[in-house]
C-alpha cells in the first residue's frame, strides 16, 4: 500500500510538472509573440509618424519656396533648403522602416519618385529665382498652378497611413488574441494543477486513513493478543501450580512408597520363613536373609537362577510320581495360589530339608508378572544329608 501511494503521488507530481512546463512554454511563446507584436506596433506607429513628418516637411518646403519667390530673402531660401533636407531624411527613414514589407516598400518607392520630383521642382524654382528674379519663376509656377503633384503625394501618404493603420489593427487583434490565449492557458494550467494537487491531497488523506485503520486493527489485535497472552499466562501459572502440587504429591507418594517398600523389606527380612521373589519365568529375582542363612547361598548365587534348582514340591497324597507339569509353574501361569504344600529344599552343601511351600502370584493389573514363594520349615522334618 505504501509503494502504490508513493507511485501515485509521484505520478501526480509528474503530471503537475508537465502542466507547469506546458503552461510556461505556451506563456513564454505568447509573451515572445506579444513582444514581437508590440515591436511591430511601434514599427507601424514609426512608419505613420515618418510619413506624416515627410508630408509636413514637404508642405513646409513648398511654403518656404513660395515665400522665397515672393521675398527673395536668403533666410527664407535657407529655410526652404533645410525643409528639403528634412524631407530627404524622413524619406530615408521611411524606406528603412518598410524595407522588409513588400507592399509598403513599393508604396514608399512610388512616394519617393513623387517626392523627388517635387524636390527637383522646388530646387528649379529656387534656382530660377536666384538667377532671373521673380519673373523667371512665373513659367515654372504656372505649370504647378493646380498643385497636382502635392495632391498625389498627399494621397500616397494617406494610403500608406491607411495600410499601416490596417496592419496596426490586425496586430492589435493578434496581440489581444495572444494575451487571451496566455491568460486562458495560465488559468487552465492553474486549474489543472489545483485539481492534481487536490488528487494528491485525496491520495494522502486516503493513505493516512488506511494507515489509521491498520494501526487501529493492529492495536485491537495487540490488545486481543495481550489478553490471550495474559489468559494463557494465567493458565500456565495454574498448570504450573497444579504440576508443582502434583510433583509434591508424587514426591510424597514416592517417599511413602519408598517407606512402604523399606518397611516391607524390613518385614520380609525380619521373618524366619524363607522368601523367594520370582519372575514369571520362575527365576529368582530376590531373597530374604533367612534364605541366605539357612541355605548357605549368597544372594548373587540365587538371583537369576530357576527356583526348581533349589526347591521341588513333594508328591501329594495318593501321588506316586511327579506330575508332568511343574505345579508351581502351572499355578503361576494360571494366577492361582498354592498354600502349604509339602516340598523339599536343597542347600549349598546338598542337604535336603522338608518345608511347607506357599505361592502368591504378583499382578500388575490383570496380568501376572511374577510371584512370591515362602518356605516354612516343617517341625517334624529336620534337614537331612543328601
């Protein structure tokens, strides 16, 4: 989620940057065009002013020429020549301004022909006045009685001004359109950037809300986990307490069992009857001190040895032969007692002694795992040599 949000925000900022670059490009281009239009407007005004100055200078030179013809004053003649010089200067400036405009350049070229012709006429009049006096100028002035050349010049200047005014209007319209385009481009770019920034803000707010939801979920999960941990800790503490109690009870039981076994061992060791603890296979696993004392065998000589090596049951009443199956083994297998049966015990020196044999099976649940055999000496049957 974090990576997706970062990528989306970066995409929005890239779009915002692209919009800003596009707006800047269009704005700079329109500003350059506006500057060019402004230069053209100034250029148009300059052409109009030079044309008007040219016409004014021509009128001033024509007036000074007529005054010179009437007065013959050198100052009027100098003023006329000065006016003619300014006419030539304005004409050159006008030609320079319209050099890159084909139509206007042609108009100025035609105007130049008319102006030069008028300047030549004025100079001829001045030369005639200086050489022949006022009478010499009359034929020249008579040819220009109607002022047709001045009217042509004036019409040419007016046409040039009208054409320049038309261009000025077109350039003003183009400049206004460019300004409007720049304005709308800027406003549109600002609006798009505001919308994109709003999208970024919405993404950030949505991401923050999602993070808050995740944080709340994690908090609830942590609270639940903490509660479960506390519950589990309490259960473990209770289980540990129970285990401790059970361990104590088990220790007490083991101690009691050890004490009981010790008591039983003391009891078994203290009796005078011979006690044999047997396995299910009829092997001796344990004896009491009376067995060692009466047979002369050490416990190591008796343990793991079959009981039949030391003890045999005597035939019962009416029995002439030993049974095919050992009665002790049969009783142990069937899990029944043998009580007070006559038997013969052989000691280490081979002497045989009549005893009374008793067998009690040992059980682990319902299963016979061994037995306990006790031998009691018969009072009337002392031990006899082999």
